[in-house]
C-alpha cells in the first residue's frame, strides 16, 4: 500500500471513537503476528506473519498520522496483550488454526471499516479519510482471502474459535471506542 504522507488532516469529532478503536485494532493486529512469530517454527507461517506484520505496521503508522496522541486508547497495553494471545494460542494449535484466526479477525475488521465508509459516504467533505479507510479495508480483505485459501476448509472447531475471537474483537472495539 502506498504511503499517504499527505494525511495532514485531523479526524472529525464524530469519528474519534471509531479511530480510537482503529488504532487499538491495528496495534492488536501487529501483536497477533508477534504472538504467532513467538511460537511458530513453520517457515510458511513465519513468512505469512512477517509479511502481514509489515502491512499492519504501515496501517498503524497511517492512523497515527491523523489521530492525535491524546486520543489514543488508554488501554493500549491490554490491546497489545489481547492481540498477542490471539496469535500465540492458535500458533500452538497449528498452521490451519492460525489461518482460521486471521480469516475471522479480518472478516470482523472488514465490517468494522465498512461501517465507517458508510458513515463517511453520507458526508461529502471527508474524501481523503474515506479513501484512507478504503485502502486499509482492501488490505484486510486480501488478508482475509489469503487466509481462507490457506485454511481451505474451516472445521467446526475453527468456527467455535472464530466465534470467540469475533466476540473478543467486538468487545475490544466497544471498549476502545470509549476509553
Ligand atoms: Fe490492518
Ligand atoms: Fe490485516
């Protein structure tokens, strides 16, 4: 994804809670891959995780360019820990578990970003912001699709784990929108 250095604009008040959760989410995403890389010795998984870690770090950097430090979630350490465990646990259970986890996380993030695009579509003045979120979302969609191809078929256990991960992500977004 290209560098959007020209993003010298600030977030409108009505989108601040969303952006606080975006910042928390992208931070968590980086830690998911750190958690995977702390455990997995599988070269395919390590390559996948290192590549995604780079993209998620770029996402966080973009968000930090537009979100003032004072508006970042106060619980950032918790989001790092939650992200780390979301990578660490499936990495202990094997390759397909890792892909299943990323598939569920990215499906959730896709909806999360789509919601914001829908809000911005109603406003005509935030074209840059909408473009930025769309680019982030497109990356997450490609991560989701790549994971689904790699997992090939989601088992019942993958789906149960996926439901836990989705519920956790939902809770994290709800809390980080406030604090
Ligand atoms: Fe991301
Ligand atoms: Fe992603």
